[in-house]
């Protein structure tokens, strides 16, 4: 009990130094938590992808289109349940800095292949019937305060000109992992206008999304699809949605690796911050430790004294950091565009990692001062001049 | 009855760089129980070194130190720490109180190593503080005390465990004349009234007069 009191008193001896150390640890814990959250949010997209969907794209690059005529051919491949397709429309809605995916799709099949976008049967029926209608995600509806019946005008870039759509449905997300920022309209509507504006581009589709009957057959079905178009002018590359997502993320992998690495560098920095404080404190107390040893205190006492102080500071710093991390992550999640990270939550694993790092830091920072205090002979401790 | 402290053929040398520097040469000295001994000698003659050996905070290079039949030169570090806690009260020239603890807490500190209850510790620490005349300064921190008061608190800390021997390394060395006088009177009282064995190092012949016996040391030899 008394030792605890002495630990407390020792910690508060240099109030400013202790305070700054605690703040340093708190800031580091916050930075660690933020980085880890971004990393986990990034991978959440992969986790959420469906296992029974394949993506068929142009073999050379995702940016080259495929012929519309492939649709029926793919549908006939053994193992394929349903085929839909999409084309990247892009365009600008109001503010060109506000980005959300805008896709030209097949209204007959898109919501069957993507059951995670939930629309009512009435919405779906109206959407399929009206050629200039669109369906938007609930997050976009909320962001722009849009309702069913409202008009949305896109300024085309890939498909030049003004394009007007009427909202006929707002899809709900099946769960938190689903992107709620999509906008979908008729591929036909675009295609018809291309017949007049740019006939070369008629009948072009961005990519196909293939729902397969058995997820375990994904490799074979992919191979069959790609074999079908071998030696044609537009060869295909088919892979699972997950692999596709991973490939997409892989192009950012160096950033992710850097973030991962940084988050652990930060732990190293906290160790140095606290280690430095502990070394300074212990150095100043060399004489006091010699006095305590003279009185008969020995290794376990000095260890608990120094370790206790180190843990006390790292606990306060880690606690403060975690305490602030919650509202910060929440605030960050609100500011960050929804379609970047559908889920931006403080994961349990992040909390556990941050907390255990704080404990680890407390222990590691104490090792050197403890060793020093124990090894210093009493007579040398008294002869020590700071 | 054999002497309380028996120092037999004790030598001590320190390594400085790779040279062995002899500090004490074949010291033989007996200290009887209840004695108040003063140790004098020029600076660097090895007084502190000898005290440290007797107090068990340093070990002789050769020879034996027996304190009430325990050969402390044979004890392990841990055993020695325990032995010090039970048998030695050390008073330093520069008081060496723990600055974040009050006078009372400083005096209580050595008792934390004993199995005494909180209540018993309180009683014992208060008694020690009363003996040194600091009962009204218990809640004060070292920096709120004068040098003489600090040294009295340090003496209370040294006697609170009721040790066999009280050892003082120039306990009045940093004090003005009046405070030094107080401390010496207190030590004399510990010796006469409480029958404590005392061993102090001093440079002050006046202080040495208070002891029953004075020994001189020069360049590591008793003279
Ligand atoms: N831990 C040590 N390491 C190396 N040399 C030491 C150590 N302790 C003491 N010495 C040396 O031993 C010699 C005797 O030192 P000691 O402190 O015993 O002298 P002293 O008689 O107490 O002197 P003073 O009156 O100045 O306190 C000195 O030369 C000192 O430098
Ligand atoms: Mg000395």
C-alpha cells in the first residue's frame, strides 16, 4: 500500500514532465488507433465481398470495354446462374470534388445479382419501366437531401452532355459493410444516345458480374468464360469479386504497408518517450535508491517502484488516448466520404492492440532503469553526482 | 562477553581503471556493545569505506567482519539487505531523506520491511520522532525543515527499527554549530539513555570528545 503511495508521489514529482509524457503517449495511441482503423476499414471491403460472384473484365485492362453481345454467351456457360453488367459513367453531380460511383447498369438483373442493395418490388418495377429513372443509395439520398421523384442532372465527361434522371428508388444497405453511395441508371438510355452522339461506342459494356451456382466452382467457371473469348478482339479476364477487390487494393498495397509499418513505429516512439522520462527520473533518484537499499530495500521493491511508475504513466497516457480515440474515430468516420470506407469503426482488435501496446510500453520503458537501479552498488550510488 | 563488532584483518581496495588502489590495510578493531566510538582521520584516509564495510553496504576485499556473531562478509546481497534492515541505523552527512515523503513517512519507511501493522508502525515512528524532538514537525516535507531538523528526522529513521548499531558518517558535517551541538547531545542520549552502540566519523575534535573512545585512521591504517 505504501509503495503505491510512493509510486504516485514519485510520478507527480515533475508534474509538467509527467503531464507531457502522458500527452505524448495519448497522442501516439490516437495516431496508432487511427492508422489501424484505416487499415482495417480498407480490408473490410474484401471481407464483405461475395464469394459467389465473378467479375469478367477486358483482359488487358479494366478501362477497356467489352461487347454487349457477351452477355448471352456468358449466361450459357455451365455453372453460371445469372449475368449482369455495368459501365462506369462517372460524370459530375453538382460538385466535381464530391465523388460517388455512378454506373449504367442492366435494370432487369442488377438487383438480383446484388441482393445487398435492398429495393422494394415497386421501386424495382418502376425503375425497370422508366428509361430515364435511377436508383440511388440511402447515404447519397441523405447527403444531398434527395427523395423519390426528385430529378438529378449529371454533367457527363466520359459521356459528354447533360443527363437528367428521375429518382425512382432509394436502396437500403443490407448491413454496415455495404456501400450506400451508389447511383444506378439504365445502360440502354446511355447506349441509345451514343447511337446519335458517338456511334463507335454503341454496344459497349464496362464489365460483367456473373453470379455462379456453386462458389467452389469459381475457378472452373472463370476458366470456361475466358476460354470462350480466347483469340477474339476482346479477350476477358474473370476472377472472383474478392480477388478483384484484392487486386484493386493491391494497387494501394504500398500505402497500406506503410500505414501498418507506421502504426508500429509509433509504438516504438512511445517507448522512447516514456523510456526517456523513466531514465531521467531514475537517474535523478540514484542517491535515493542507494538510501533505500541501505535501509534494506532490495530488488523486488525497487522493481515495483520503478515499474509501477512506468505503468502508471503509460496507463494514464493510454487511457486518455483511447478515451479520445472513440469520438475522434466517430468524427473522422463522418467526415470521410462514405464510399471510401463503408465501415469506419474502432475495431475491438484495435482497442486491444492499443491497450496492450500501452502495457508493453510501460514494461519496456522500465527495464533499463530497473536494471540500472539494481546493478548500481550502494557506495557508487552515494558517490554519484547527477 | 565478546565484542559486538569484531573487525579482523580487513583490507579493502578499489579498482580504478585497471589499477588496484588499496584503501584499508589489515584493519583490526573491536567495538564493545554500548560503546560510543568516534573515528577521525584526514580526508581520503578510508573512514567512509570502513563505515560502509561495518554497515554491510560494501564488502571487504579480504578479512572478516563479525557483528554479534554473524560474519557479514559471507552474506549474500539479499541476506545482507535483510541484515542491514534489522541491525543497522545509518545517518548520513547530507541527511538523505526522501524528498517526496513527509518526516513521518521517511521515518516509517524502514518499518515497511517489517511485519508490523500500520498501527504499530505509527506508534513506533511517532516514538522515534518524539525522541529526536520532531513530534510537531511530522507532517513537514524535508524542504520545509532546517538542516538540523532534517538530520534529526534522519536519526529518527535510523533508530526506528531499534537497530544494534547506529552508524553516522560525519552526521554534523553539514550543520552549523548549534545544530551540530543538538545532534551530538541527541547521540549521547541514545548511547547513555537507550544503551545504543554508536560509531561516528567526524572531523571535529569537539564532537569526538563526546564519544567514550576515539580511533584515528591514516592512509588506511589504524594509528
Ligand atoms: N566506490 C569507490 N570507488 C573507487 N574509489 C573509491 C570508492 N570509494 C572510495 N574510494 C577511494 O578510497 C579512498 C578513501 O575514500 P573514503 O571515502 O573512505 O575516505 P574518507 O576518509 O571518508 O574521506 P572524507 O573525509 O573526504 O570523507 C579515496 O581515495 C577514494 O577516492
Ligand atoms: Mg568520508
